[in-house]
C-alpha cells in the first residue's frame, strides 16, 4: 500500500501547483482561476494537531468503558422526537449510550430553534461521564438539507463551487455556527467527490466541481469553515461512488488504479488536509481495491484511508441497513465486518437493528471473536474528536432572539457574496 501511495503522489504532479492551507486561512485566492494542485505532502495528514492532554483524556475514556458501553460508543443511531425525547426514545438512548445520534427530517420541528430541546435531551440522556454524543445531520445544501426553514438555506455545492473557495468557506462557517447553536455538533458534509460520468446520476448537484483538484480545495474550505465555527465535518463518500444508489442496490465502480487516483483520490487528499473530524465511507464495490467486499467492509479500502493517506479521525460507515449491504449477512454481520475492517463508527438507522448490532458486538467480544483492542482504538478516535469539539462542555447557550439575529446576519452575508448587493 505504501508504494501505491507514493504512486498517487507521482500521478498528481500533472495537476499543477500545490495548495497551501495557510493561504486559504489567510484569505488568499485559491479559486479555480488560480493554478491547481501538484502534490499533497504526507506529513500534514499524519499530524492531526491534537494536544497530548486531549489524547490522554480520550485514551482514558476509551479504556474506562465497560464492554457494553464500548459497543454503544461505536454506534451512530437514530431516535424519534422533534423538541424532546419520547419516553421510548429516552429509554432507548439510556440503554444503548451511542457515540452519536443522527437526525432525520422527521426530527426537525417547524421552528428550527425548538430543535435545541431535542439536542439537549439527547445530550443529557446519552452522555458518558459528561461527554456528549455527537448529534449529526445531513446539511450539505441544495436538495440535501434536513432543516427546511429557520436557518440559512445553502445553495447546492455545485452552485456554491461556481463562486470559488471563499464562498465555500463562508457556507461552511455560517452553517457550522447555526448548527452549533442548535446543539447539532456534526455535519455529514461535504461531499468531497468530484463529479464525473461514473457518478453524475447519483451525485448530481451535490458535487462541488468536475475537476478533482478544485473539488478538493472547495471541500477543504467548507470543512475549514464548519469546524472553525465549532461543528465537526464528515467528508464523504470515500473513495467514491458510481451511478448506483446504495439505498437500492450495491453500486459497482469499475476503474483502474490510475483512474481511481486521478479522478477520485485527487479530490479527497486536499480535503483531508483540513482534518475533518470524520470521513464517511462509500458502500460501493471497487474491484481494483477489493474484488470481494464493498468499501465499508473492506480492510484493503479502509487501510488506504487510514494507513496510506494517514487519516487519524473517525472512519464512519454509511447506513448499514442500506440495500447495498444486502449480501453481507444482515446488519449485525455487516457491523462486525466493518469494525474488523477498520471502521470506527457504525451508522445504523433503526432501533431494532441498533440493538441487534450492539448485542452481536457484545457477544463477539465476550467469546473473543472480535478484538477488544480494535474497538477501544475506535472509541479512542471518537472521544478524541468529541473533546476536540468541546463535547465535554455544556451545550452553548443562546436565546431565540440571538439565534434569529445570527441567521439574519448569515443570510445577508451569503446574499452579499452571491449577488454583490
């Protein structure tokens, strides 16, 4: 794999000039009109910038979990409720104690600010030793936007990308600030894949650009903006998709290693330099990486992300109940395979499935067929990102009036940036 990574770096020389994150932070023009990327140094990817104190705290938290708590911590689950938890939802979260909770459209109240009630209830019920779970949502912009009103509505990534990196960064910053104020601490965005003939039917306007280097820079800036505002970002879907919808069937992405490098990894590598809290895996089968297993269950594919590209955040599966994994032996078997392959957090949208997965993990740990050290490493990665984004502190306080003022100001800023008015 190491030799393959070096080959990736050599292939990317044809793309142009290197992208410097310090230039992006300083506001220097890195738009499509600037010269593109030529190489991606490995060192910044290996250094995730977390302090020794945070690492020690995360390690202690992970090592202190009981086996039952450990099995819950690696799950991202769904729950009912809009402005608070039902008695069933509270009991479910108390039992599972998940590392993250994913919000869907049915969780969003008519008044966005009221979502704070649900966020607070989730945080209180699912916390572990004062560490809140991540509360995640799909908040990309365009068609993928769970909160329909009461926040700044982002255009699609395709539309935002046409304005260049500065607007991508602004979109990440203002959406990150609003989500954080609502108690939502992880945005399952941005899509880091470039648009191409293989994925256009699936991604459409969700992709930033047809040029991999440009798509990577724009994703970098969105991540930088979101995380600078206090909301963790999850870049997706590594390393790429085909036209097939994983909700319906297993997508297959047939391509050569060179095509994978130039057309897909060339956008993820600059995006990873923004140090996203998480990277969401694709459910696609990519035979050039693994002819037998989809990415989310493939040790070879996940090693490309963790070992060759040096990613140190949370490796997150897509939803394990999707039809793409229909041949994996059921969600519980798929969960075991994903963890064994190197995934750190498992997304599972059904309560019944979440319980069956938790029980299967616990049984496998107890009988020794699942490596406990693998799960504790996953929990360590999760806790490190939680402390990085201050989930060991109370949810930020904000009044309805101040939230409305925040949204009003953000909408005006977005309007000025897109219209010049």
